[in-house]
């Protein structure tokens, strides 16, 4: 993974001093809260319902054990002993004191971490496929490009006061695990016929109040042009994006209102001036950044095949966990292990300091010191030998981290909702917990199969509800919480925005409604190999509507 | 009373006058040459474009929505360009400045007006602003002390004068409080 050089260390250290000075001026009154707000947001500090919140960047979701231990230490020392992994591959602390923030940032800097641009109307933490560097289906590791974008976008003088936040995601596989079509810029690393690397460039995707899928503006942008082209997009957006209404300020609205062809021609015209300039990436620089991401030495461990088969036979729980949470690695003797942060009835994405320490230790022992955070709020050990799966599983089991539900109906994404968030209209966490408990039986989950439920407590859609197979949106109606259900959303390469199925449900009726949808699917599917999403796309909303609303009308 | 600050310190007797209601073409300003002859009142874009060709040494104030490229043919005769920040959250003038300095090669004075606060000044310097209209007392105090809250290491080229520290092509350094 990337390691800071002297320049990076000096930069982060000066950034911490800069923020310390800003906090002091805020506390002395030289800075008003109004003027301080964008400054603290650009360093990940929110003012939430009960306390300040700090969002720490995990660039493209990659961590090592030392960094994870530091996250645990911060949870223990400055917070209440836990942290919350987010849908943007970051971690949030819910209870730190403002006066402790500079000290926390200094601690993070010791392990080459920061909170730069985890919020604010600037270029946010660049996200990437959580299986990058290990997946069999990728063209190349996309993270070096995410790292180049991270560096280039850090305290960018021209793009620190954009109309609205700006999110970039990078993947390198046809099967999109990074949800690039719901990002402001989505980049798919690919190879041309001659073997050169470049990007398919998508712009204008986003969720929030107006969910829109991204439009492809370039099928193959040579890798050397990455920064110049992104600069051209950013400049056109910064000059022309709407600033009169924050709900219309994302680039998706500019694309929609200007038209993708017109906007693309403006971007291309701008790029024509930039492409041969200082931003053109020298091949040597790309190679130097790539060198940091050289895969670990993975020796052959063929003995794992036999051992794995024997262990699976003797322990059905282990077999189930391997079946759900271990995906094939590009080295046949290894697997990519998902550590579920979705225990049945738990809070999606939360991890205690002890659990973080355990994951750090296990990453060192079994995982070549690599950890990933997924946008689905789980952790991943990307390089584990099949021969090590059994001891890893035993250790995870002891720490409550062996829930075998990756990709199943209890692997729920949920934002913090009204339990923490100042923007929320409704609770998300208790909704997720109740659904998780309802469907917690392993046999039932397995019977239902792949299923993505995503829950947001307000229209800002941090819980990605628009792209859930079932999306749940909490709204406030006449002072009470009400939950709208959407069906058929997806964030992969066949992305779609879910459709609202009908009127919303009160909190006490919501889980029943979810169960009705699931039962309707089970009755109507062609077989257990027809996934919910495929079934919904084949049948449309009608049978689900009938089941949800006709039955309840009869019952009433 | 707003003060004009540059990296050389506070400017006394700055001649440039921002017209009242400058966004309003009907504000009583004479168009074109007549306005120039009145002295140092900044021209609007419309007035500047109406000049007949002989004048030079005039100043122009632009609004964030205006296309700075419209001034391309006049730039060698412009003494000062003023870009405006209606609110500190409105960052359009950062891109306008880049286009003027980096694209169009404007070498005259580039002034930031509107909401100019301490923490934005280092970024404004990077995109090529050279003078600042400041009326926020704590900001002015820090500027006078040459204690700007910026960072000397940069991850991107911009319109300012920087050093290439070697290593990756996108990196630059500059001493902010030198």
C-alpha cells in the first residue's frame, strides 16, 4: 500500500497545525460558527445532534494493522470505545470533543492518516473496489489512480469551494463493486487492444433527493490524461454548477439541465487547453505510485484445498461462513475474506475498539497486513490462504466477527439516522436491527439468497436506499416517522434506481411489509437461482404492490 | 472601511473605486470611455467591452457568472481586474482567476473583493490573486502580521510562483509567510 514520503508527512503535519489554529480562532471568537463551519467540514468535523463527529478518511478503503490499531486507540481514548464504518469507506467517531480534535488528528498523522476532505463542498475521499489488488476479474489495481487523485485533490486551491460535495469512485473490473454509476465521477480502469491502460469516464451520477445514474462521457481516456481531464470536468462544474439551491447543486443536475452532449463538449473544449500541460502524468510517476501497491508475495499453499474440504465437512458453521464470506482470490490457494460488521440485531458498520484490535492482529497473522473497508460497511482481509481460513474463523468467532451473511438479507447498509445525525428525519439503526432479527435464522437467509437492503434516515441517501434491492427511506410526516419503500435498485454495472412501491409504512408495520415483499419473491421466483433483483425485473412491481396493499386493505 | 492588502503590506491611497451597485448596469455609470475619463472607477464587463479601443490602464470588475474569456482581447490594456466572492462559499472566482492567469496570461493586478476571509487568502494567492479587499478585522490583523494559515506544500500546480520539489510531477512548494 501507499507509504507517505517526507513531503506527505510535512503536508499532513502542516494541515494539522492549520486546523489547530482554526479551532483556536473559533474558540476565541475570531471565527464565527458560519465561517468556521466549511473549514471544520473540510477536515471531517460535523456538529451532530448530541456532539461533534469526526469522520476519518480511509483512502480507497485500504488500511494496515498499525492504522487499524490507531483507530481502535482513538475509539478508546477519545470516544466511547467504538467507531462506525461508513458507506464511503471511512470511519466516524460520534463523541469526540472539539478541543480534542487537533490531538486526534496528530495521532492519525503518526500512522499516515487524516480527515482531510471527508466532508464539505470539495472533492471527497476517493473510493475504490474493496477487492482491488486481489480480485481475479480486474484489469489492474485501480488504487494507484485513486492515490494520485487523492494527492492531487488535497487542499486544491481552485476546487475547495465547489457548489456541492464531489465524489469520485474507481474500479478496474467489469463487475462494478464500487458503485461508480452513482458517483459524481465514476472511473473504470480498462485496457485497450494494444494493452494500454485508460479509463471509461462517467459523470453526473448521484443519489440524494434526485437520484440519477451517471452518463458515460469517455469510453477510453488514456491514463496519462487522468488529472487534466478531471480538472476540466471540475472547472466546468465549478463555474456553471447551480449555487442557488443546495438540492440542485450536484453535477448530476448540471448534466441533466445542460444535456450530456452539450456539457461534454464544454468539458472537451476545456480539456483541449489542459491536456498537454503540467497535469499530464509522466509514465514514471504512474509506475512509481504503482510500485507501492505491488501485491504481497503469496506463496503457493496448495495444502489448503484438502484441509478446507475436511474442515467444512466437520463444521457446518465454518462451511456456511466460507460459502458466504470468502470469495475466490486470483491466486487459487487464497481467498478474499469479508468480515461482517452486521451481527444479527447489531448496528450496521459499528466496531468496538477490541474488535478493531482483533482485526489488526488477524490481518498481521493471516492477511499479509492488509485490511479493506467496504462501501457496504464491512471489513475485508483480501489475501488469506485457504489453509488459514479455519484458525481465522475460530478467532473471528470468539470476537463476534464471524457472522456468515455477506450479501444476504441481514447484510444491511444503514446510515446513522436520527440516533446521531442532525440531518435525519427518522431512525435507521433500529429499523435495520429489527429486520436483521426477523430474518436472522441462517437457514432462512440462505433460502432467500442474495439480497441488498439499504436504509437512509433522510433524503440525502447516505444509506444508498435508491440502489437497494429493497430501499427504505425514513421521512417525517406530521411529526411521526414513516418509511417509504423502493424496489429494484442496484449499484453494480447494471445499475438502476429503485421505484417507490406505494405509500409508506409506520415503524411498527415496516418489518412486516419487508417480510411480505420477501415472501412474494419466494412464491414467484422461477427457482432458487433466480435472485430477487432478477425476479423483480422480470415481474415488475405489480405482484409486490398487490401483496403489500391489497392484503392490508382486506385486513383493515 | 475596507483595506487593500497585498503581500507587500497594506496599500495606501489605492485609487480603484468599486462602483455602487456595480452589478446594475443602470446604476448611473456612464458607459465606456466616459467612465474611464472620470478617473479610477472600475468598469463593468459591459462597459469595458464598449470601449472604442484607445484606452488603457483601466480597471474592470467582474461578477462570478461572467465569462472572463470575453476580456481576452483587452487584457494587455487592463491595469486591474477585480473578481468577486459574494459569499465565502461561492468559489467561482477561483476558476475565473485560473482562466485569467493560467489560460489568458493576464499579468496585471488581480484583486479579490467581496467576502475575503483569512482562511481563503492562501488559496486565492495560489490561483493568482495579488491584492485583497479586506474588512474583517481579525483577518486583517493576521495578514498584517504575515501569519497566513496555509500550507507550504502543494499537490497540484496552480497559477502561483512555486518550486518543483522533485519527485512526482504534480507536486509544488512555496513559502507562504516568507
